[in-house]
C-alpha cells in the first residue's frame, strides 16, 4: 500500500478507526510527522486533537539507532537488548536522556503554544504516527497516555513491519495498522511524499483543531480569506525544490507549472500566464523541477520519469495544503512530465495545459491520462505541431489542439503569449473550477 502523503494516510486511517467514534476519543499525534496524519483522523472522528511528545534515545555513536524513548510525565522505555549489544553504560544513558528531556519540554511548550494538555482521564486515547519502524517511540507514547489517565489506549499507524506490529498488538488495548509489508526497510518508502514536517505546520494544525470547525479560514476545507503569496521549499524524491506559491483569496483551485528546458519559475512567459490565472481567481505554484546544477545537463532535461516523479511528489505536498482541484501547466519537456504524472495513480489532476510542449515524450503513458488536456502550439512551429498531433491521437481523454497563428515556439510575437494565457485560463476555469 502506497500513500500519497501524510494527509492521504490520515484519511485512509480514519476509515479504519470509525468504530471508535462513539467512544468519545482523544486523538494524540506524535510530532512531527504523526500530527498531519492525526489531524485527518481527529477531523473524521469529530474528536479533539492534542500532541503527545516523546523523544527517541539514540545510541551515542549511531544516533539513528534508538535504545529507547522518553515521554512526558517521566515515562521511559528502554530496550535492554540494544543497551547490552551496544555496550552502553549508565553515563551514556544519562547524558542522552538529559539532552532529550530538555528538548522534550521545549517541544511540548512550542507545539501547544500555551494551551493546556487535554485531559485523558477515563477516555480512549488514539495515539497516531505516520508509521513505525522499531515501535519504541510509539510504545513510549502509549505508556505516556496510560500514565496520564487514559482508560483505553489505541495505537493507529498507516504502516509497520510485521515483527513490530506483532509486538505492539500484544502490548496494547488495540493496534490498527493499514499495511504490514514483509519487504519493509523504512517508513518513508511507503509514501510518495515523505518530506519533513516543520514545527510550524504542527503548531498550525493543533491550533486549527483547538479552534474547532467554525474557524476554518486557514484550514484545508475552505479557501483562504486573504491572498497567500510566498516562496516555498518542497522536498521531492530527496531533492529540495524552490517555488513561488500565489493563491488569491477565495481561490478554489491551484495550477502547478511544470517547467522544462529553457524555462524556470522566473521565466517572464510563465509569469505572464500565471498572472492571468491569478487575475481569474486561480492559484498558481511555479517551481523548478531541476536544481540549478541540473539545468544545463541535457540528459536531466529529457529525463521525463524523474521530472514526472518530482512533479507527483510536489503535488502530494500541495494537496496537503489545499483541498481544491489541482491542474498542470507544462512547457517543453515539462509538458511531457505533466502528462506522465497525470497518468500515474495518486495525483488526481483535474486538467492539463501544454504550451509549446513535447507531449510525445510521455510515450505510452498518454493513453492513461484522464484529465482534460489542452495542447497549444505556435502556427509556425511546424515540427512541434506534428509531434502534438501524434500525441493527441494517443490521448484517450477529453482533449483539444489549439494553434496560435503566426506564433513561433516561444510565442514571442506581439499578442501571441496573451492568446496562450487566455486559452489556458478558459480551459482551467472550465475544467477545474466547475469541480469546486
């Protein structure tokens, strides 16, 4: 089972926890990655959301290997086996615990932003994480919940290795896990987007949950009440991509720009089109699929699978921040990447527009595209016209080929690019906004 992102995992996990809705539960997210998952669970179960802070205790010379965990209230869970095999003495344990205890207190204060911890006395506590590897941290969180008065403790995660899942089932009142793959090596391999969850996102989600359903201006359910304009950083397949996000107040859909060769988020051509979409009330995300070091590598420029994979990961990132439809605007090889990503599972793209693109490079994946697709080509760009016509024949979705008379590949002729912007705007308004 592959999850698009933590929001997707949380939505699916919530369905498996519906039987607990009548128990008046409290949902507790493990920061940081467990909180976006828990947010979806709490929303679906109409339950309050809080954070449960625990800290992994890492072996001093191999920090990623945990010998235990500590939690609020002085709870500690230690793996005697790892302590013994790691030949750790009491001074090693004490120094690590001291440092992690200070960080635990800092995180608890920061995440709750002055709010009191939700009381658990006599209630069902649903502890949620984005997955478990050894299960030590999750086990500590469950012990913390029980020590804080929970009458029943349920651990819910999207994915876990079979051995850890078996241990947790015997130690808890209930363990809910959507997938226990035998080929498990890391939690992140079961997500398309497993980018790091920043502290600010945790704080924001907890604040939204505390404010209740009436305070929805900043939540994913409704468009923002004010314009959002910011530079963003997106982790896609281990690569950090920089982008510019612009979402007008009330926008119900966002168009992602997939830039190919000779183009970038700074391109005046793309920015002109983006401005036209913004003026029509559509959000836009302009970002670079290639890093500056990769831009001059022709093999990277034409590596459609890599470009499409990064676009799909970025789509998962965006979907965690907006509930509206998402469209793709692709130029040059970026058009092929957009169509390849649209043909994949999990992206759920509402519409695609290609400007002077090379949709033919998406090859056999064209037949798998379901999103309505508009191909725009300059009338004097004869070779690309032929390639677009061939690609159009391979498409099985609603599609249209528009030829801008007298325009060359870059649409530099007077009025040509404005025609592109108008065509793209109308296509997205017809095929995206009607979904809202």
